[in-house]
C-alpha cells in the first residue's frame, strides 16, 4: 500500500522562493550530518527541491551553513 503524498512545506507557507540567507529554513532540509535531504523525505515539490539545493550550496559557500556538521575550523 502507498502512503499519501506529502504536500510541499514551501508551497503551504506561501513562499515563492527559498532565500540562501534564511538559515532557519535551510536547516529544516539538511540532516544533522549536513547532507541535503532527498525530495521523498523532505516532501518538497521539484521546483522547491532544486531551489533548496542551490540555496544550501550558496549558504555553505558563504559560511552560513557548514559543509560538515560538527566540524569547526
């Protein structure tokens, strides 16, 4: 039996885009190890999953998010 589809949390909140400077939102879509959650677990639609991936990568580059969790330089 199949579970019902999750609805996209970004679409539900009414946001059109995901901002790379919003650390709190981005942390919802990253594991405790720092990996990006897959779409089947996060429940995001394809458009917002792509936006989240790009935003997380930009935030990592600007040192807003760590590449590896627990690693302090």
